[in-house]
C-alpha cells in the first residue's frame, strides 16, 4: 500500500490495524492521517474520547496500552496517532511495541517514522523486523523522498488546485532553489500566493526569484510559519528536518525570537491605526505581504502571549547557553509552550 491507496481505503472505511508510514518524506502521510481522522471520527465530541496523539519521545506505554485495547466510546473506531516515532526512547521500545500488539479490532494506529538519521539504523532494523513479524496486524507504507521531477509535478498540481496561473519553469525553479521537501515547498507556495496580484492570479519566474529563499537556511518562512499558527506537529517536523541539514539550534531560536518581535511590533503599529504599507515602511520590510503574514499571526497570539513568548525564548536560550538544559529538548519544549493555547499564560 502507498499513501494514495491509504486515502482510498479511508474513503471506503476499510482500514484495519496499524499503519506505519516510513521514510524521509512524511508531508503527504501527515496530510492523509489528518484527513483520515476527520473522516473516521467526524464528530468533535466523540473524537475527544476516541483520539489520542502521542509523540515518540513522550509516549507513555501504560497510557497507550489502555487506549488501544479499550472499546470506542459512542463511535465505531478509536484512533491513536504516533508522530515522530523515531524519537521513541530505546528503554520504552519493547513496552510500546507490546502495547500495540494488543490493539482492539476497533482501534486504528497511525505511526510516522522518519528514518534519515544515520544513528537510527539499528532502530529502523528493529522496527522493520517487528512489522514483518506482525504482518497480519501492521502494514508499512513507504514514503520515499521525491525525485526532482516528481516534486516539480507536485508543485504544478498544487498551484493549479489553488487556481494560480504560472509561467513555464516556476515549479522547476522552486524545486531547484528549495529541494524536494514537500513541507518546505508548501510553505513557499503559500508565500507566493500571498505575494502575487490577486486580480491576475499569476506567478512569474521573476516573482519566484524575488520572493523565494535561495537556501533552506535562509527560508525563515519554512522555519517559523507553523509556529505562527500554533501548528506543533508542523513546527517539530520542520525543526527535525533542519537538524538533519545541520542547522544550529541557537540559530533557530534567534530567528524565532526575531519573528515574534516583528509580530509584536506589527500588532502594536496596527493598533495605532497604521496601514500595512505604513507598517512595512516603519519596520523597514520590503514586501507588504510579509506585513500581512505578521498581522495574521498576531490574530493567533494576543499581546500578552507575544510578550511572554519572547521571554520564554530568551529564558530557554539562556538555559541552553549556561548548560542547564540540553539544546534539543529545550528547543522542542519551547515549541510546545508556544503552540499550546494558554500554556504561556499559565507560566507567568
């Protein structure tokens, strides 16, 4: 089964057991899982009792075992979503896998396993051996990295789905500049859609060159957009892809603080009655669409939260530099605090 076949099975309501999405390109898998949850657990009330999301590094085997073995409440299905399964501690691996083997027939489990890291070779082998040994219960769905031609075709499809016309060569330019990571490409498509003239709905190669970053390291939108809309899963996925590319944790926190300062200032200037054009001029921002993005994020975080977000990032950075906390864990905890509604206010 591939991701497309998984989507078809969702529509037919024919999914059974455990599905593990394995590979370096999990964007399409994440979208398919989100759609499956919406389709199979349509009522928010029943979803509260029949859906659980546990990230690999924070899985509690006892909680997981209780959830997957129990019957659904006022629903036909229960769904456990386990992103970042590659971060599962080795000490918990056996208990978690044993818990999954005791799933009720009405329970579905969706696992995301990113395996690009070299130090995960042994874990990949153990997980694949577990899948093979439990082939009646578990189905692996391979998610390979896209080839440049495949990525260009996907970009072309996304642009057309949005009703955007584009100059020949734009999809190829995006891929050559940014690579084949679908999450990064999706962020650039969103940025281009805001930049273009809405009356023309047209993107030229010149637009692409002006707006799109030349490298992943310079792409502040791909780094910070998920945080701006409180998308924890998307934020962690981008952070992990940056780690794979050797991007420093401290640089990420610097860009994160810079972004929140800009959102805070844009929000303040808007309250003073200034237009987006005036805000762009005062903040020395070249493109007005960037101001619009900042103002959009200011609708997600109130002024107190923006102030507390800056303090949380500053304190976390200091804790890392002083050696009080390990950079990887602290950075992820910062993202958790920023993306979880109400959490910053509780920490005052």
